[in-house]
C-alpha cells in the first residue's frame, strides 16, 4: 500500500467564526451569487427563462475528526482497493450497482438523454392556496430570478400569484432527482421550495397518542397561556444561543482560559398539569400599569394589550 504522510505537529484550532461556513459557503458569500441551474418556468403556453440560486446557508459550527492521541486531523480518502491508492476527484464518476459487485457508470451526458422535460423546466401543473400545503412537505429553499429576456413575464407571474394568494405546484429535476416543488412570491423574486412526495413522509400511526383525555379547564388554561405568549412573527428576534455559547467555549479552550460556568439547575418540577398551567399563565399575564416586568419583552406586552383592547 502507498505510504501516507502524517503531520508531526497538530494544527492550531480555527475559531468557529473562521470555520462557521464551509469553504464553498465563504467563497460564494465573497462574490455575486452563482446560479446552480438554469431553465424555464412553464405553465400553459407560457415559458419564462430563469436562473436558480441557493436561498439559505448554514451558520453551524463545523467540527473535524482528530486522532485522539496526537490531535492530528483525520483524512477521508477515496481509496481504490484494486489499485491500492487514493483516487483524485477528477477520476471519480457516478455508478449504479445493477447486480452485486457490478456497476454501470452514469455521466452528465447520459442524464441529458432522460426523456423528461423537468431537467431544464420548472413544470407547473397546479395553483393552490399556500395554507393548504402542510410545512412537513418542505425540503430546501431556492430563489428564482429571471433571465433578461423573461423579466416582464416573470414579474407578471409574481404579481398574479400575490394578488390571487396562490402558489404554483410544479416538478423540477435538480442534482439527479426530480422533485416536487412549490413556487411562490418572496420580496422581488420567486422562491422555489423543493418538497417531499407523500410516500416520503412517514405515517404517525405507530406513534400516535390514544386514550388520553383532558378536561375543559385544562384546555382553557392552555389556550390562555398560548394567548399570553402570542406575538407577530419576527425572524430577526430569534438567535442561535447555542452557537454563541459554543463559540465562547471554543475560544476559552484555545486560549487555555477557564470554561464558562455550567448553567444552574432549574427549579423544582411541577408534577400537577393544572398547577403548571396556572403558574405559567400567571407568569405571562399582563401586568398592571404600576407593575414593572423586566423579563417580559415590550413587544409582547404591547401585543397582549392590543388584543385585550380589541376584545373589550
């Protein structure tokens, strides 16, 4: 077997803010967005040339696997057991195992011969109300932007969807798979959300809860708690506290400083459901004008106040 070289000294750990995204994510952020697919949106006799862009990016802290004994990063090697050597990416092709140990290679050129139009087309079949689509079917989000020649038709489709409150159900082939997708307006573009097929969503039959009854008082108390905690959705106010804490912990480890203190244990658990609900409702109730509640956000207090004024 070919000899593998090892590093004598463990590399200096990179802080999460330096490695929070993979290299491809950092490179894409540093330049203009790059389309990952191009084709047309097709419905009826209308065809709109478009480009597809990834709409989301991971902000996770990424860890590497190290050799516990010496701290050296382990490598994932594409190993050919016949030649007994590592294989570079430019020598790697996809293959399908049609029989045990027998493979047929499949190239990009081969895929162009598939007799389906969704390879280069977002093929719209239906228009539905967005609230009719259960979020469990959502998979991954993309942006659709028009080619210069399709700008007018693109804007026309987006505005028509906005006015009707509808979303388009379609199919599209991306990265070796034909996906069900939902096209809907978002700001100045359209989003394409790939979706799971019904056969890909598992049944809840084997984990469903049966034979558990709740009293009207418990339901009313739970409703009161939900109302007290209700607010308009603002994605900007939610943050990944775990990642921020993990960043501080890693920085402390790198600097050889003491680790942050462990979180304090929570108070005694309340076993009685009604007691827990009653305590929760009381903790989240609207304070009178003379009472100050430093823990409750101002936005929540205003939201509760406005709801009660409307119901009065």
